């Protein structure tokens, strides 16, 4: 009898089954890791906005805090002014970054502007993130554990600080 070379159908099916089992284990872990990375990026971006707001307020004391994210940003090449401060990148000043939507608004409208709040809400809940984040002029990052929208300064004030 002549010796055959190659794999049998059973051997190939076993290899495919093993690959499918490994994929079934790995894919959910990969999705959770991406979600955690998006949340970490949202927290870091919120901190960046806080730092930019403090810098803006110090640089333009007659204006106070910036009215929105677009004022803190600017397009390259950027020349700093009170309407385009060049303090944050154009992606963040556009309002969407790493699976989160960022908004900023005055807490209470005044001249000079003495309050602000910034919020980061996942674009697709349970896919790009599971929690929402916000902060205001005290620069403490606060968390909304359900991932819902944070629609006002007072809502942000009522949330607990991020502890992890």
C-alpha cells in the first residue's frame, strides 16, 4: 500500500473547532479591552479640557472660562486668540474622540464666565463605553455609572467622583 500524505478531514475539522473555541474566548475580551481603553481616553480628555479651561481663564481673565470646546481648539497653523485658544487638539475640540461625544457649556452664564462643565458620553452604550464622565471648574472627574447623558451643571455636581 502506498502511504498518503496530508491531513484527514477529521484532523482539519478538529483544528477548525479549536480555532473557533479560541476566537469565542478572545473576541469578548478584546471588546472589553477596547471599551476600557475608550473610557480611559475619555477620562484623560476630560482632564485635558479641565487644564485647558484653567489656562484659558488665566490667559483671558476678562472672558473667564471658554464658552465651548471650539474656543479651546483651533485649526493648524493656530494663532492663539480668545476665540481660538489652540489649547486642545482639533479632534477633541470637534466634540468626538475615542467613541465618546464631548460637550462643554457654561454652568451659569456670566461675564466673566466663572463656571463651566464638560461631559463625555459614549456614542454607543455598551459598545464604545458603559460609563459617562463629567467635570466642572473644581477639576474633579465625576462618573455616571449607567452611561446616560449628563445634561446640566447641576447634574454633574450631583454625581460621585471617579475612584478607579
